[in-house]
C-alpha cells in the first residue's frame, strides 16, 4: 500500500495549486487524477479573472478579492518553479453595458474607446474594468510541472473510488492506481466530486461551450465582454469566445448552432471577428453546487476535506483555495471565513453521502 501525508483526488488547477502549497510547507503529497491532469474544466476555461461581476454572491466577494490580490505572486511562483510562462495580462477588460446595467466605473468617451480598442464597434456605454486574465492551459501545465519539480507524485488514469477509516484510524484510499494510506485526503475532483464513496460532495456539471478564432486585420488588445458573450485575446493571435451555461449532465458534445450563435454575438461587438474562421470549438464541465457557492472544508470522515464547486471561478480562486485549505489541514484558522462554504451545510438534505 502506498502512503503519503496528503492524498489529493483531482489534478485540475485547484488540486494542483493545493499540492504545490502543501509541498511548500513540507508535506508529502500524492495527486490521483481520473484522466489526464488539467484536461477538464481548468483547460476549458477562458482565464478571465473577473472581480467586479455585479451578480457575484456577496458571500463570495472576500474569497475573490483575496485571491485577486494573491494572483501576481501566485503566477510568479509557478513560473519560477516550472520555468514556463502563463501569459498573465493585467491590461483590464472593456465591458459593453446595456442601457439598464449599473457599472461601478465611469463610461469611456468614444475617443478613449477608439484609442484602447479600435476594432470594437460603436456603443454608447463602454467601461474599462480593472481585471486581469491568464491562459488556463499554460497555467495548468506550469502548475503540473511545478508540482512534479517539487516532488509531488502524480498518477494519471487513477480515479478514486472510495475512502474509508483504516485499522490504524488513518484513511485508506481505493483508486485505479492501487491502495493508498494517508492521514489527510482532499476531494478536488470538480464536477465528479459526488462519485467518491465516503467523501462525496453535491457538485454537479454545468456545461460551457466555447470557440476560438484568429481574426485577420484586427488585433484585439483587451478582454471584451458583455452580458451575452466575452472575447479573450491570446498572445498567439487566437481569440477565445464564450460561453454557454447549460445543465446537460456530463454531455461534452459541441452543438454547431450554439457555436455559430456565440460567433455572431462576438461579431456584434467586434465586427472583424465575423470574418474569422473557427479554429476549434469545445465544451467544459464546470463544477456547480446546489447554492452556487464553492464547497470548502472538512468532510464527514476525520482527516477528509472537500474543495470543489467553484463554478466559473476556479481559475481565479485557485490561490486562495490552496492557501485556506492548507491552513485548515494544518489546524490553523483560515485567513478567510469559510463558514458560508462548509460542506456540512448540505448535511440536512443528505446531499453529502457518508
């Protein structure tokens, strides 16, 4: 039987970031991933670090604000440990507002919009938001390389089926990579978190479809978004366009009609986008929760923890999630109140299986 101080199920950006943080403080860590690390929601994301969304639940704001403050140092650390770049961009985002939206930033003048983003169509209300973005695919790869460089053991195709209390009051893990023994187990399996017997959480998949194009004759300089669509430029010339929010179970099929509608919505903001050929289209499964908030805290078995349910904020919340979960595991008081995110809030509805 393998053994490790901490076993983490799920090698998306949440599990990887936590593994790096735990190794930094000296714990031995094994990461068990059901497929290939970072290939699910983390790599499917656009990478916008949205801090000022008016629809954000107020309970979530302390986590979001803390994580945004941590992000430059988080990125720098991963880049140093991995030798890779993750294309962190803090030039801000241009938000095209409708007549009835309230935006806590003054609208730009037409001249200011033309100077910042010449390719953008004319709109009466465009606001510059103080937001950043990152390339999630590069971020996940940097986190994976950093974790391995630090000595984290990473098993691919190693789905965790069950955890239970062992004879020595430790935790025994059944996985496709074989049995593990550990004092601490963390379920970071995202939309699949409810499938681990003994450590389930009521996460569910929320599908998001996206596409990428390379527009010719226009270089997008900023993230551009509205209520209907967002456009995220990459340094290689691609522009990512997204995204839907669908209750479709674990169906990751791409619907051509949906992709065409997203493409048209993007062209309504940046007309030259309409002429661009679609390079790729894909769907990711974000981890949702019954109340729309992350699930962060102790599980029902002693020594077990859950960190999932980040929905659209997994990339943004990776630094603070790693920090507060590591603090919990060490028996320290987390720097952000995790009361609103406790897994136990679902216990009365039997949403957390035992």
